[in-house]
C-alpha cells in the first residue's frame, strides 16, 4: 500500500550539467585544525564527519551534500527499509525488522491497535535512524516537516538536471548562493532493484510515521516533472539524505 498525499510541486524541466563528476561544490572549509563552524552559502567540510550546505532555510537546518552510503553528490548511496540500518538482499514484510511477518502485526512505531503493538512512537529513535548510525555526531534523517520546508517554493527552487551523467534535482536556495543535488536513485522492492542512478525516479525517506496508517512512513518521491510527499510501506527500501542542525 502506498499513500500518495500532501505537497506536490511542479519543477522547471531542463537537462543541465551543473557539477562535473566527482567535483566538489565551489565553497569549502578546511576544518583540519578548526572547529566546525557555520558559513552562509558554503559547503562545510570536516574530515571527521561529512559535508553539509546551508540553504538559508528559516529553520536553519543544514542538508548533507550526498546520500548516506555515497562518496560523491551524484552517487546513489545505499537504500534501507524504514527504521533499519543495514542493507538487505530482500525487502518484504516477512524480512522487516519491526513487524511479525505482516503489515498489521507491527512490533514498533505504531499508534493503532489494529496494527499490532502500540508504543505511540511517531519519529524514529536514534538507534533506528540510519543517518545517525552511519555518520554519528548530530546527523539524522529529516522529518516530514523538514522535507516540506525544502520543497517549499518560497525557499528553494527544484530543477531537473544531470550531475556526472546521473539524473536528479538540483535544489537551489532562493535567498543565498547554495544548492544540493538529489540523484534519482530509484528504490528496492523484494529482491528487485531500480537503482542505476540513471532512472527518472527518486525516493527518499523521512523519519516520520504516517499516523493515520502506521504501516506507512512519510517519504519524498520525484520524477522529471514533479516531486511529491506520500506514505510508503515501511518494508520498502529507499534512500536517505541526512541533515543536521547548526
């Protein structure tokens, strides 16, 4: 079951190379001997952790320059079931960590008695947040509300583009010179995979449960002409873009 709801934004359609493959963003900060600091409009580099971009969002939230499991902005990285922190070969309810073999027998993150054990958890714990587990520090998965902020056309412009031959969206701040690239990294379902980085589809998890249907979690999915939020079966594998706070 997939619940397709919420914000939908139409995008500017184009095919444009805005970064060469394996090229870093223009502004970096060498933090080898300096503490990590905030620098408006710049990618911040710290050899101990990962790089982020300040997009000038009202929340001040900082978005990573690449996906969890990726080495460069155009890399797809790894995909995970919601709340799981390791890659598997098979993604079904039968292999999902937080149910007893079925969508209506949830063992964690549930607010309805019809769906299994109730714990009233609606946002992933740190121990189940793959961004925190893989990267540590202050990194975590974005909530649904934080994805909504990134998709708000008042704050950012989303442009279909290519980076290193990979399709995706360049997300550009409307207030400062800063952007990130979200590759069209596809998804995994069962033992199948759609993850070439040359697809026309991208799917990214939030850390937020769909409280009206708790076998789903909020995610962002996009194609070349639009991006949307929706509810996605938790056992599916999608990609993760980490965030941190200043």
